[in-house]
C-alpha cells in the first residue's frame, strides 16, 4: 500500500474559516458541537449538509427533538436533496405517536424529494441502532451523519449510561464505516463525564 493511499481523506466542512482552524475534516471524524442556546450549532450543521450535497454524498439526519414538519422548515431548500434521509425519532418518541404528528405521513411525506423514515420504537436503543446501521448499509460511499441531539436521546432513553454506551460503540464503528458525523449536545445538560468523553473523540 502506498503512502498516498494510507493518507486520510480530507473534506470541506462548508465553513472556510473553520476549515482553516481545524485543517479541514477527515473521513472518520466525529465532531461534537456543544450548544448552550439551542441554535449556535445550526449554521455549522447546515453548511456541513450543503457541502455534503455539493459533493454528492448521502447524509442521514437523525432527529429526536423536532417533528418532521418543524425540521423541514428549519432545513429549508436543503430538503430538495434526494440523497438526504431524515430518520424521524420524534414522532413515536417525544411526539408519542399522537395524531397531529402521524398526520404528516398521511398528507405530506411524499411531497418531499428527501426521504423521511419514522423509527417506530426510538426509545429502544437496540432497535434504533438496527434501523440506523441497516439504513447505512443500503448507501454507497462515505456517508455523512447529523445527530440532533445527544441531549434529546438521553431524555428519551432515560439514562446517561445508555448514551455513553451508544456513543462509545458508535464512534469507532462510524470511523470504520468511513463516515463523518456531527453530534449536537446541549451544554451543561449532562455530566462532566459525558462531556469529557465526547470532547475527546473528535478524531
């Protein structure tokens, strides 16, 4: 194997100044955003999605905190990208499967170029992982992920231990699968142990 082939592949984050500071992103990176007001991470995530779109890369957006309608409004024109997949963990999670949220799938889901997939038991960590990695297995090339958010996961899963277990198993697995993942964490909403664990794992 040549030295060139062993080099990690560098890609753009979509924010030139951030790329200058970090030296770019690399396939296998897990990038954690600590957000103390609930909106500071959004521009970085949107630019990351746009950069992935410009490169023609598939992206899975995992949403625990927003209904599909709310998330589509937030993402705007980005939703016109057919290789964007929204994994909806809200409707049957915090949305408790109520009619107002299920109605989206009866009326509007087919109107969007992106794919929107509801997870029926998002509180079941094993089933969530089965759906997530099963979906990844249908895609080709280096896949991008946005997890919104670790804080929302913990509120649904009920314990920080579940988050730590999922996160510690997922980071090396995502690395081996040649992905790049953005993770959003609400600042000061978790123990110091979780914050330190996630902060160490960028590369």
